[in-house]
């Protein structure tokens, strides 16, 4: 059950990943400004309160805060990396780091242990994600600063997921989810200390073009709606199953990201375009096959 829920969640997040890159490139521009909109909206999770959200106790407030803030910082650093690199390469690398970080933290703090086949599957997915991350463009070749930001994002993502999993083992899913995610909104308050964010809000740049404003607001609304739904599914899958395995399945998300980016580049380049070489396409094809094989090991 958790396997299918995780797959659906990652499919939704693949679409979110493409939209994030598009919005950062075409609309909002600055990662820190987009971080404000993306994290401050997490306070909206508190609207689920009437559905039976309970209170946490003692040290668990600390872990909920860690999970929420780590989630917010993961989003922030991911947006920076997306601004500096290509979505079809940054994404898989970030996913590999999340998987590694989650596995290490889950083994150390939660005592999770995997079967030999599942451990082998994680190794295959990490290798496939690294293959998918190979980037060659007209401006750069191989590793660049964007990957360092993606690495930081992956580490924060692993911390957020594992600390949330700890809460899921103690509290009902809704209670743990609401507190661990709503506290990410404090990152949105934090970035208000940056002059560029306050300047953006004061100038209200979107109002200069009302038609463009409506389109941008609609696009951001769609993006955040899909993101919330995808996050809920991933978190629920993590609550039901192994957090390490759920994290490792992110390789499926980035296979879909690559396919979507390639199709957009080929058929709608004016809307979305990335640079591909023949060698890259061959490497990506091998990586996709590895992702399928590695994912199958989780359900054997």
C-alpha cells in the first residue's frame, strides 16, 4: 500500500519540480522571494485543526520544529540550486542525497534495518540518480555550485523526513503532519529579514501587469496545490512504511522529470528548454532502466 501511495506522490512532485523551475525562470525570479511564498503558505496546514489535530508533548515539540525548519531550508536551498542548474540534472542529484541522508539518519536515530535486496535497491537508485545528474551545457560541464546547494537541500530533506517519521510512530498521522509541516512557515517569516523580499512585497511587482499577475498567481496556486497533495502522500507513505525506502523511490520522480523536460524541450521549446547531448540521452536511458529495476527490488 505504501509503495503505490509513494509512487503517486512522487508523480505529483515531478510536475511540481518542473513548475518550480518555470516559475523561477519566467515569473518570480529570485529564489529567496519564491521561498517566502512557498514556506509562508505552510501555515495554512493549520486549517486542518478542526479535523482532530492534537497537541504534542515535551521534547516532541523540538522534533516537530526541527522537521518543519529543515523542510523550509530544504525548499530554500533547492530553489537556489534550480536557479543555477538544470531541473533534469539538479533534481536527481538532490534525490540521491536525500536518500543517502535519510538512510543514515533513519539507521542511527530510528534503528531502521533493510533487507539485502532492499539495500541493493537503494544502492541502484542512488547510482541511477547520480547518472541522471550528469550535466553538460553550453555554459558548464559537470559539477558546479548548483550541485552544492542541491547537496545542502538533500541533507535538510533527510533531516525533515526522519524527524517527521519519529513523530508518526508516536502520534496519529494528521497530528504529526500538521505540526511538522506548519512550522516550516517560520522560514517564510525568517526570509522577511532580507531586504529583497521586503522590497518585492512593497513594490508588488505582479500588479504592473494584471493579466500576467492572474496567470502567475494561478500558476503558483496550481504548483502549491500539487505540492501539498504530493507531500501529504509522501509523508503518509513514510508513516506506513520504511522512511528509507520511501525516500529512495524519489528516483522515480526524477525519471519523470527528465522525460517531461525532454518532451517540453523537443516540442515546446519556447515554454521550457534545456540543453541535451546524445551522450546524455544514452546515460539517462540507462539510468531510467536502473530506476525501474531498483524500485522493483523494494516489493520482491
